[in-house]
């Protein structure tokens, strides 16, 4: 349970992941094309670290999270969890790994079975894995305390709780198996602002208490900047920029990241407000079933060049900060990926 | 232009009568964007719907108050007169354009229908007006889009169509209920740009949102609602620079800021100042101040006595006993 990672090697590492969904047509259900939800994505998460994954709807961030957990099947690539390639494991081995990777979904109500009470919900995993020591009640009460809920409420049903409390139940369930990694898929988007802050604080406390790693998926850059150590920005199935939260917020390189940060409505001081030029992107995200050639962002990029239409950019790196854009660095060889 | 005095809206539910809006008053001037901010269930949408008298009958009732639009009380109008106001003098933009547009009719047809209902012109002329407006809201190929069905447009496009429909009859007031909540940030930025443009047409707006950032970007004046009551009111800068009601203060502090403080080092994130507890159910609000059980500064008087809005000067008002000095 308290497995010590050798330093330097990340808890989770994904290389060149690709998840496409086939589009089927006709009575023979022939595959006529693919939705390229995740086209090429590489990332890593260290133990105790939170990686924020931001992007707009349809950019593939949820699919990427699900692929990492094996909930979607990757077409290509490698997922290393504690050094083991998840895509090569058999079912038995995978089952053990799954205990160590959990997920929290966006809508806390639909993620809970309405016909099960809280005690059954949050101890179901323990029973399934045969990890129950003592009674279910003791375990459930401990978990309820952990997430700041009243331990007397364990016999109640999900509909009797408010949105924020339901999300706490989801967190308790994810926590029950003592995982190493939790994928948080928009965990606070459905909550009211005043409750959102409580849940973010709870997630941070738990992370620090149990040295958890999070993949924190959100469309809200402010929320991500608040909790994440590092941030990856995704656009149309690809990661376009990755770096420490400070690098991304204070020194964004990719034109898309710049526009995204610029578009966040926020109260600024007077001086900043005047300085802040508005970058308004034209148009909308192209369909992932017919992505543009070259750089995915070239159709909306304010700084588009000829080369962007032809070739996909490679990563230009400075320290931990990587950006996939032709504005930086030179392309060494011609290739179509 | 629009003046709302002491309106109270109640709903009859299985568990009893619920006061969704409790004695709310405010006004909107010409060419002004007023923001109404609050969390879900605070009564902000019901307030907006009551202006157009769209409260679902027979469960919902506007119990008291008056809604004066250019001095005329909208609550006294008969249904036929009310229909003339809706869409023409006061129009509305809903949160989900996908469900506000008819899926069975083309964009063009829906727009033309609305125009013909209010204007005595030919169908051809109405068609032209609709097409020009699609162009004004920056929809590419407006000529062809007129024949498109809503499902053929993206969310951002649909919202543009809604905005065009809300503006094409040049109303005096547009009520926008969370117009960008369903949209991505980059698309939201486009819609904001459009709304700023809209001010050229001398239109006033009531913008309903839960997002303080949106309020900052768009509004001149702000009303903060909590559990069916207005707790604070003032112009934008006052609300943000000197919030007075503990709820407004808490709301502003609980918003995650877009920043990466250099000092935090390896800590990874900083704790937000959250408001403890949760919004009370409308069936059992505290008897005095509705914010009583979550308020960090609550004292005895707040328990049973309802605070009135206290004038702090410059149109800034707060409903809190602490503001009484």
C-alpha cells in the first residue's frame, strides 16, 4: 500500500497515446471514419503531484483521462504505471492495478447508484477486493469523517444529500481503496461557487495527507491553477503546451494557451485591465472527425504561418516547459504525423 | 426605465409554499447592463421570469409588488397586451439555446415568425431583416444559415442566433439568463464582444449569472442575491473593491484566482476561503437573516430580525446589520 517509488521515475507515464472512436454507418456497420478524440498525447504524473489537464469541450481531455484508466481502449501508445505497461497486462494483473487508480466524475448524482445507501456505495470496493478489515460500518464511518460528512448519515441515500455532499461521497468511494492516483474529471464544475471552494480544499487536503496523485481535468483554468503543480493544455486531441502552473499562467507560449488565459473572465485591478489586450479567437473548434492538416490550431490561430498548414509542430522544450508550436524552435525534418 | 418594487414570488409545492423571491426591488436605466448574481436556487431566474410574467401557472404566483416598465405596471396587463411586450419591448436570451430553439423549424423560419408577429411587414422584408441580423452577430454565410436547422449549428452559433432573435426587434431591454454558461471560454469571449457591440443599439440588459468574473467583464451595476433576497447592490467597482455583506465577501473570496503564486513552492495550490455549510432549502430558511447560519460575523440580532437594505452612499446598499454604522 505504501509502495515507495524509486525517485525520478514518475508514478504514471503515457507516451504517444491515441484513442480513436470509429464512426459506423449502414446496416453492415462499416467503419467510415474515426473521431480522433485523443490523437497524440504524452504526459507523466509524479507521486503526490497534481497534473491539471485543461481544454475546451470536445478537446479529448476526458477521453485521455479514461484511456489512462483503461476505460477506453488506446489504439496506440504506452501507459506505464509504476513501470508496468497497462496495455500489455492481462485481466488479473489489471484488476490489481485498478484498485490503485480511481476516478471522480463530474456529475455527482449520476455517478452514484440511487438504490444503494451510502454505506454500500463507499464500501463496495473494499468488499469486492476482500480488503475489509472489521465491519463495513466502521470503514464507512471512517471514510465519512475523512471527507467531512456526518458519520451518522451512512444509511441515507444519494438523493438526500446536496450536490457538494454527493461529490464528497464520490470522493470517499474513490478513497476507500487507498489509491495512488485519482483521475478527477471536472469534479467541481457542477457545483455552486461557494461549495466548489470547499471541495477543492478537501481534495488538496487529502492529496497532502495521503500523498495522492491527481489528474485534474477541467475546462476552468482558474480552478486548475489553484490546485495543480503542473498543467497540460489540450486542443483537438493533442497536448499543445505543458509546464509548471507558474510557467503556463505567467508565461504562456502557445497562441491557444494565451487566448485561453485571456478569455477567462476575472476581476483584475484597474492597471491590469487596461494593459490586458483582448485576444478573441475567431471561429470554433473543428470537428475531431475531420481535423485540419498540420497544426490543429491553424484554423483559429492569430499568428498562423504557411508552415502551420502543412506540418504538425514538434515539441520545443525549455526545462519542464514544452510547447508544440512552429513559432518556437525549428523543425528539423519533414515528416507527416 | 424598468423599476421593480417589492416583488414576492411564491410557488406551491408538495411540501408547502416556497418563497422563491422575497421582496425584491431594483431598477434598470437606459443603456445600462445590470448583473444579477447568485448561486443556484437563490431566485435570480425566477426574478427574471417574473418580469416577463413567465412564472409557470398555477403553482407560481407573484404575490405582491409592481413591475413598472416606462411607468406602466406589467402586472396589470392582460395576456394579449403582455404578448406585445414580450419579444418586442423586452426580449430574453436563455441559457440553453439548444432547447430554446425549435428543433423542427429552420432558423430563418423561426426568426421570420417572430418578426411578423410584431411588425406589419411582408414576409420578404422580414426575411431580409433576419438575414441582416445573422450577419450582425457574425454568422458566416447568413444566407445559407437561414435554411439550417438548430442541430446543424454548434452551441456558440445557436447562442448567436438567440442573440440575433433577441435583438432584431430592437427591444428596450434584453434579459439574458446565463447566456454563456453552456459555452466554452473562447466562445464566451466572442459572445461578450458581441454584447458589448450591442450597446450601440441603446439596449439595456439584465444579465443573470453565477459567475463573478462575467459580472466584472460585462456589468455596470450588480445585484447580489442570496436565498431569495437581494443582499447587496451597487455599481461594479464598489461591489468588487468594498464588498460589505458577508455573503458577497465570501463569494468573492471563494472564487479560485487565475494565478500561480511564486511563494507556494512545492505545496501545490493554496487553500481557498470557502463559505462553510450550504445554501439552505427554500422550505426552511432561517427566520431572520437568510445567511445567518453560514455567516462568520453573525450575532444574536441576525437570528430573528430581517435586515433591511442600508444605503452606503453612491447607490451602494447592503442588507446587513453590520453595515449600520
